[in-house]
C-alpha cells in the first residue's frame, strides 16, 4: 500500500478523500502530528503504524523533529523507544 505526502498530510488513497492519514503542521523544523485517522475498511491492519513510520522516515531524511500531539502519535512513541531520536522534547523549546 502506497503512502503519499503533500503539504500537511501523509495519506493513503485519494488525495482529496484519503482512506487513512496523519495531518501535520511544520513549524521551525518540527513536524507537529495533529491527528491520525484510519478508515473502517483499513482498521486493524497496522496502517496507522505504517503512516507513523513514513512520517518518521521523512523527519529523519529532512533533519526534522516530531512533536506528537494526537493521542496515537503519543502512544506510538511510548511503544517505540527506538524512534525517540526524532521526538521533540518539551525541554527543547
């Protein structure tokens, strides 16, 4: 399953009506992951984790940090300490 990126969105499916996505904003070298959505037909297949992996890969490639704001992103980093190298820490403000 292909994951695409456009300004403010990592997504699967149609750009105008994606079946799964992570919405983000980019501010001063930090990707703020604001919301995650996976449509009912794709739930239970690890799609949200694949979207997170794509966001993390993008952050590493671009030298960015990630601020997990949505509950899924927060829990993802709690469960995946190996990816915390790109997690923005509040003491970095």
